[in-house]
C-alpha cells in the first residue's frame, strides 16, 4: 500500500506494509531498549522470524551487494538499507534482536511497486501491536515491545 503525505501506512497485526519502487531503495530503522545495546541484531526475510533467511546481521555484517545494516548503539536503533530493489525482494521481513531466551522481533511487509504504479517518494511510519509509530500525527506514542519499527524512507 502506498500512502499520501501525512497518512500512516496500512496497519496489520504485528506488522505493517511498506511500498518501495522497483529499482529504488528502502531504509528501515528499528529502535530497541538500551538493555539490547550489545546484542546481535539482524534483518531477515520469510513468513515467520523463526524460519527466516538472514539478509544482514551485526556485529560482523555479512557481505551483500544490495543490503547494509548499521547499529547505532548509543542512540538505541539499527538501520537496514536495501538498494536496487527487485520484484523478488517483495516479502515479509523482520527486525530481530538475538537473546539467550527468545528473540525480540517486529515485522514489516515490503511491497515493490512497478513503474506504472504509484511510487512513494516520502517517509512512511508504521505501527502494529508490537511496534511504536514515529509520526507527527500521534502526540504520545507508547512503547508496546522492546523492538519498535520506526521511520521507513523510500
């Protein structure tokens, strides 16, 4: 789903849907609590995070020509950038933090728009049951889970 400036993207249970242009790029910021600062973070692709394929991971970023991850430990978030988007990139993705017990995660559905479709050129923010929105539309967002999906820029 694409959105108009000032609107939130489609809300889903524990996930949101973001649209990026074919051939373009997408940057997702995943915020986390200070207690997870030194934990491994990763971005993975698949229907469930338990069985997903890791695309990029900290602290030693796996080499990838089209995806990058950077952890801003002092600020409490990590970013994932995917470039040169292809149709095969359309899928469910997960921001995940590894823990010794159960991993902390939140999901985002990525859709790829075709040249004839509407192409978003602005930032989108998402919210679900396990995430917090960063948006001027909400005056007092509340934290529901340790990992929160933040701004996504296409």
